[in-house]
C-alpha cells in the first residue's frame, strides 16, 4: 500500500500489515454546522481505516475537535463554551449520518489542557519557546527545518495568512513566531491556569499534544485538508520535532471542495452544510460523489455532479435487481486502492461488476452495502412512494402524510430527493 506524502512530494510505501498504522486527522473548529467540504477528511480517514483493516492492518484513528480558538470566541462573545459544546455535538451527529462509524478517539482541545501545558513547558525549557506578557511563543529560528513541509518559511506570508488564529502579537521576537499559549483577554469566557498565568492554548500546539497523547511521539499518518499545510502542520512539526519526537511519518492532504469554481469556505460564505447535503441527496449519493474524486484533487460540488452520483448509486441498485453473474476481479479493485487510494478507479471497477457477492463486498469498504438492500424495496411500497410524490406535487400534503405513514408502518422511510424519481426508500433503522 502506498500513499502520496506531502513532505517528500512522492509516493511512500506503508510498512507491511499488520502495521500498526496510527493515524491523526485534523478535525473541525466547532462554531457552526460543518459544511460538506469539511466532511471530506472525515470520509477519507474512515474509508482508509476500513480499507487498511480489511487488508489486515491494526489501525488507530484519532480525529480531534478544536473547541477553543479565536473564531469560536468571535462567534459567541461571552458564551463560546456553550456554542463549542453544541457544535461538537452537531459535528458528531452530522458526520454520523454517513453511517461509516466513528474514529477510535475524538479528543477535544479543552479536555487536553494538562498535556498541552506540559508540552509548552518542555519547549520553554529547551529554549524553543519564550513567555512574553502572559503569552508564550514558539521561536521559529530555533528549528532549522522550518518550512520543509510546505516550502514556505513564514516571513511575510505568516502574518498575511493568519488562518484560524489571530497571530498579531506585538510581543513576538520575530514575526514568524507563533503563539503556544495566549493570555486571557477580557470577554473570553474560558480560561485555564498555567505557569504563565491564566489563558488558553494556541491552535497548533493542541494538535501536537493530542496526536502524541493518543498515538505516541511517532506515528504513521497525519492527515487534513490541503489548506492546513501552512502554517498549521508546519507548526505542528516544529513543535514536536524540536522536542526530539519523530512525529508523523507521512502527510496526507486532501483537496478542497469547490462550489461554483471557488473553494468552499466559511469565510467566503459559499457553503452547503453537511446536514443539508445529507437531507437533499442521502448518504449513499453523497458517498458515491466523494468516491468519484481522487482525495488529493479538488472536487466540484454542484447539483449536476450530485445528480450524476445519484444515477450511479441507482445503477448499483439495478445490478442487485438483476440476477447475479459470475466474474469480477477483486485484485484489480485492491490494486487501485493500494495505489494511493485511487477511489475513482475503484468506483469504475465496481461499475463493471455483476457478481452480487463481490459487488456487495466492494461497496462495503465504503459503507455502501446498503445499496444492495435498498434495491429490494417491495413493489407496493414503491407505488405508495410514487403516489405520495404525486400528492405532494399537487400540494395535497394531507394525502402525502397519510401515505408516508403507511410506508413507515411497513418498516421503511421515504426521503425526498432532487434526483429522479424524486424519492428514496430506505429500511427504517
Ligand atoms: Zn490540527
């Protein structure tokens, strides 16, 4: 199994099974419902975990939740803790909608403060960080390899692209330095005690500390969106390697989702929430959609592309409505995934299969075995759902609700879809 590594800019072979493969993926900063673009690293990491486990690896996946930072304070002045707690629950609820299970551990920054403080103390003791007016800063000049991951060195760029965190600090010795600890400011409703006074951690140190707490000082894979390479991941490397820890061996960065040609981002405002996407298209269509793009490349999000994904999902259901035929080459499928986790190629291979058992096994890797079940909708229920769609079309919602009740009494759920035939029937959980 090999994967593209941002650090060496080439494909790297994973150690042979059973590994272990320890993975850390950067999770979201929680202050509103996540958008469908934020869901890509979640889906990628869960698929990769499933595939590696299928291939005999011992996998541990850790995905953090950043529940304290400037964006959260700004979103809910005086009540950020409540917002972060609610938004953490929304994140878990929404991503659980994929039906892919959960990472092995999902640590929150606010629950990892002792480990974070201990790491900052070690950095200060080693001369890699310095306190200044209640803040603590990492001294970039103390880490000669700074910039190797991203090819950027933090000169003007660091100050121009502050990313998640406000890094203005006039107390820095060097504009490239970044905050490990930030003194408590008026209006911030969360604070913790530290040797440098009351305050809270910077964003980057949270991930170094949480990754090492749960995976140890060396682990196989670190992942996240391509927008995190600089400064976030560059800074994680600086913090951990300054302490002599090897840290991540391979860096996976997924491409961004694009809406109408632009990167989907909260700051640009061109976002579709994951919840809305799941409600509109259903989990199966959304998963087929993600499969269609290589994880490293940008992926366009549009009704047209999602309609195509819905049609692809339907074509898999159709295979299960026909008699199974022998054939299909599992090796070809495995080779595609073992070669930089090429899901578009794996998807194309699955489309060629008519062998029910093999196809079900292949779809199961991606949490899509339900396509085999949703194919077996009883005819009379399909008829009820069609009549319900017609009733709603003529705005006869009472009749629509009555038919929905009949369908539910039979143990099925009907979902409205934009794609043909306008509804989807799924077995009630
Ligand atoms: Zn992170």
